[in-house]
C-alpha cells in the first residue's frame, strides 16, 4: 500500500523557496500563532460526487469516475488546488456516529453512539427486518456533558466557536447534546434533526403544517426566521449566517473555530433552482441531488471570499469532509466503490476529505509551520475522528489522553511524518442499508463479519478496491489472522454485540476455522 504520496513537486519547491525567501519559521510568538479553522462537513456526500477526483492509479494519474464528469464543484477544485486531498479518509457509515466521533475524538464503538439518533427523544432507530437479532442497549441519547468536546477544547484554548447547520449529536430533548452546551458560543440551525423538513424559504424550512399551526416540528431548522417566506434556499441561508459570524469573530481579534454543518446533500432531495442550468441532461431526483451538490460548493466559494475580504484567509485552515458514504440517486451510488451509506463496504465509509489554507501566502508564519503543498495528495489511511487531535495540536488545545483520535498534522508539513496506524475499525450492531456487521482494515487487507449470518468476508483493497473478490477461501491464513485482529479491536474499543433474539444473549464471534467446518 502507498503510505503517502505528494504530486506537483515543482509546486512544492517553488512554494518552499518563496517561503524561505520570506523568512524561516522562527521560535517564539510566531510559532505559537493559532490558526482560524473552518470545518465544512457535508451530509451524505459520496467519495466521488465531485469534479475533484479521489481515485488514483499506481502511475499517479487520476482514474475518472462517473461522478467526476457529472457534478460541478469549482469550490472543491479550488481547495484541492491549494491544499491536500486525502484519498483514504474513513468515517462511520451513518451520521450521528460520524459526527459524535468528530466531536469526541472517539470511535463510536467506544462511545456506543453507534446509530443515528432520533431527532426528538432517545429511541432506537434501527430497522427491524432481521428477526434473529436486535440492537444492544446503545447510547440513544447521544453526547453527554461527560464526553470530550472538540468545541469545548478549542473554546478553552481561546477560540470563539461557531456552529451553523446540522448538528445531530443527540435528540433535541437532550440539552447536553446541543451545540450551545458543547462549547459553541454560537448555534444557528443546529438541533437533534438529521435532515431538514424543507430546503425552501417559502416553507420556512419547516413542515407544511407550520404555516397553519405555527408549531414547529422536530425537523424544522431553527434560528432562520429572517429568511421565512423568501426564495432563499437553506444552503444559502446557512452560508450567509456563517459568513456573518465569521466577520463578527474577526472583529473580536480572537481566533475562531467555524463548524459549517451542511444539511445538504441529505434528503429530502429538493432542487436548488440556481443550478438547474448546469445540468441540462439530468432529470428528477438526480437533478435535484446535483443542484444540492452545487449549492454546497457555492457555499465554499462564498466562505473563502468572506475570509479573504476579512483579511484572515491566509491564516485560516479549511477542512472539508463528508460524514458518511453517499446516497446519490442512481443505480451504482458510489462507483467505483461498492456499497453506500449504511454498509460496511468502501462506499459506506470512504469519503472525500481536503485540508487547505483558505489563501496561499508562503510568508505567513502558520503556513511556514504547516506548508501544505498545493495540489498534493495523501494516500494514507486517516479518519474523521483524527481531526480532534489534529486541530487540538495545531491550535494549542489540551487534547485528552486515551482518545481514538490521532494527530495527523505532520502530514500537512509535507514530510509525511505521522504515527497513525494504517487501520480502521467500525462496529455496527444495527440494521440500516446493511445489517449487524463489524469491520477492520489493516494496510491493504479488510475483513467484515456479520453477526446474524456468522459469515466472514476478506478483501485486498490494493488489488480490489471495488470489493468484488471475497478471498476467504483463497487466503484462509490471512482471514484467520485478520479475524483475530478484528476481535482484539472489538475488545480494545469496548464494542457492543447485538442481541441474539433466540437466546436473549449477546451474539458471539464464530471464528473462520469453526465456520468453515
């Protein structure tokens, strides 16, 4: 497996030379500068639902995917041209586990926030089509005040902390899981809802009944009254609010952490008419989805422009990511990857990630300290939860011991220094688009176990990224080795087992040498 790779070495040399001419990174106050951070988290965006390619061959050339030719994302292109794309960035396969992993720095297998949380009150959200299994007593209330919090850590480090958009850290009735109680100074639009009732200002971003009753539903987007009964699309309203809060933060002179949590591109797939002309060959749900992608991308450019106008772009780090695999409304949703949101395959857990400075300035001390090479690529395994330790390290925050988050800021220096193991573990004792599975990746190998069928799958992702060739019979020794490691990770994370409904007891692992008899 490629550990890391950077292209455009010429660009790097020029970037480094200019930085050197401007002055070497010096010890003292300049080394201790705190970057502003703009975190852009998109909902349900697949690995290749963008004009930025994330699939590269051994030759270093991009391998086009269907989505690259369809979706128009100049904002993502700009971030990629100025920064580093991560081709093997992993997340949990559904939203609340992903979002709480980012916020706590812990794998959902450890927190037991292992499925999406109900928007109103704590309740089990698992599908129940498989009668032989049921979920364990997972943490349905989402985050609590006892959890580590990325926002609280940065707030304590001197940041003004901004939240705009989708939260979904726990049900709205659990006040401890709401952004304003997790260390954010500002919360606009965040609640227990996993998707909006409507993207339309004409609907007041609410259920149709709101205009008649004046009573908000659990999925109505809060704090946007100024846009009610206008033609302002939800993505634009949220982007405008974030831009305003960034400008206010700049006035304070404090560094800021701005978490832009887009509701897009989650259902309901409602067309953003601003972008219909970009997709003349698309119809129906796919057209609507494509316009949601473009609206999200417009927000990137809007916020980059805001940072530039405010004079802070060259000291603002931008992190772009998606919370889980894609749901694009076409037959093979995440080509070339197998699967989609909610599944254990790469299409469910591998997502687009970009880290970039909002504006290149080699003379800026922060950029000298973290000289992210423009147009570069990293092929190492990383995870969304790593942003906790990474941002904490870069911002001078106090990162708690014992987290599952790894500091990958060394990768941003361009030398590849990073002690993150090339592994990823995920336990999903629920039913969604797939059911009752646990997976473990190490290097090029990936193993999957399904509790309800007691079956194993084994793939080599270097030769078979599409996961079309199950190697359990061809490589029995490798299967057994990976199965043992998966069980070890299950124990290490304190992961839960689903419940066998026939016995009322937790499910058990049936190891490969036993199941093959």
